[in-house]
């Protein structure tokens, strides 16, 4: 009612409402079964005009004092459920024919033929729009950003869940690898597996948890894109920006719990590790958006997302190690996103090599209890030879991974602009 009083038109479908609700409306289009019009016009104060119209028809019983006009009119035309003591309809009255011959119908027909409404008028200028959308680009972006941040804030089932899971994953991995020895052959492989699994797990959670949320918003996006309310570009920018604070909050919580518990030290290395985990979560969140806008159903997007992550998981270079991947699959290893995220965290002396060993760099220590096939080689050289992870290439790993995120966003932008899965 407040919206209507502000000058905007509100159109509602109602079915046998209470009298309090019915009295809120200004006018009514009453249809009988089959879609034929029985009444169309103003209701008047507490439905007075509607009551006068029907009571003027021969054979229609008068409404009792205090009776709900909505219930009464439906009983009159035979479209409602009669209450005890309610009036039964007169089946001999053709209410459609009565309306078609009424003065109200004649007035409506005359309005349709007035110049300037549905017919051109020489006295009125033709309506012309100077631009495609009424709001400026800055206004569209401001409104969409505000909307997205409000939606995310009011969706704890999505954001609080992933924040809690990030903390629990950090605690779980921290407990499992508490006081681990990373100088032995078994320990170094366990440590690399820990970094590998933690990266994959937190990324997978980001992908799966975000799909339903984005899918729900897709319907609104299609509706507002088709009506030219908002430019698809600003929807894209809004979806991009709103994820950032939540993604890096997840990364902060995970790193703050996990990093010291597993024996990693060094504030600078911790910041870089958290940044890398944040990039992984961000990539998976953006991948989820791409899948939602690229494919028709949530189920299909979920299956393809898990398929892509499984392939990347298997060929990222841990099991099997990079030097054992068959030659025919090397190209998949080269483009696996999980590879570059985990390698940033594994490359000595960053990530798992940031350990307090009396000031002696872990990467320079020999691998203890190594099999004869490995020999007594430094941990850094072992990681480089077996897993293909090189500290000198960290900047390259970061650059490639950021490039993959950008590529994912470009594909999402194209899908948002040109793909439409709306079935109407």
C-alpha cells in the first residue's frame, strides 16, 4: 500500500483474501473460469462500487452487513467456496455478458480509442528515449554493489558456512600434522601432501558452496537484463567485487589456525601463503559463477565443476609426481589450475619450507632416511626433481594463476552477456 501511495503501480494476483487485505486495493480485474472478464474497475471505499455493480444485476442477492466483499463476489459468480449461511450463485445470470453490455465496458472501450494512449496524437509528442537505460553507469554499479553486499550479508547459510568450514579445515589439518618432522623422506612427502590436500579441499568447498547462491541470483539477472534495467557488465563487476572480502576472510581464518599449528614460521611467508590460498578460493568461486551462467542447470554445473577439479586434482603433480605423469598428459598438467596454487605453497624456502630449524634453511638439509634411489640430496633439490616445484619460479606460478583467474572472469562475462537459459 505504501508503494502504491508513492505513485508506483502494484499488480497482484489474489484469491479470496480477507476483507482487510481486499480493502487495500484500488481497482479489480475479476475473471471467471476460462479467463473471461466479469468485472473491471474501481473498488471504491471498502468495495462499495463493486458491491453496487453486482447488486444492480437482477437475481444477485444483497451482501449481508459485515460480510467479506471478496468472499461474497466469488460466491455470486460461482467461483468461491460458500461459507455456512453464504448465498448460492444464480446460475441463470451470465455475468460475462452483463459486463460486456455494461456502461463500464463501454467506458473502457472508449478510453482505448483515445488519441495519445494506444493511437498516435498530433497534440502529444511521441515518446523517445535518448539512451538505452535510464540510470547512468555509475548509478547502476552503485545500486548493484549495494544489493550484492546486502544479499551476501543476509545469506549466512552461504558465507558463515564457508567461514566456519575454512576454520575447521585449518584446525583439522593442524591437528593431523601437529609436530610433524619435515626433514625425513616420509615427513617431506607427508608435508607436501598436507599442502596439496589443504589447497584442494578449501578450493572444492568454495566451488560447491557457491553454486546454489549464484544460481538463485541468475533468474533476477536474466529478468533485469532483458528489461534493460541494468547492464550485464555491472552485474559482472558486482559479482566480481562482492566475493573479495569473504574470500580473503576465509583465507585469513584458515591460515591463522593452520599455519602455526603445522610448524610453519615467518610472517612474510604466512602472508604469502594466505594470499595464495585466497587466490585459490577466489578462482573456485569465480569458476562456480562461470559454470552457473554457462550451463542450463545447477546439477550440470555441479557435475562439470567436480569433473574439472578431479582432472586437475589427479594431474597437478603430486600423485603421481610430476616426473611420473605420462607424456600424453603433460599438457593437462601444464594447464591444471590446482598445480600452480599448490606449487606456490610448496616451493622452498616459502610455504612448507618455512620451519624453525635453528636458523638452518630447511631446503638445504638432506633428506633423511631416503631410499637408495633418491640418495642424500637436499630437500629443495628433491622437491624440484620429483615434484617439479621450483622456488625460483614462484613469480611465474603466481602470474600464471592470476592469468587463469582473469581468463575465467572473461569467459563468465561473455556468458553473462550472450548466453540465456531462460525458458520463456
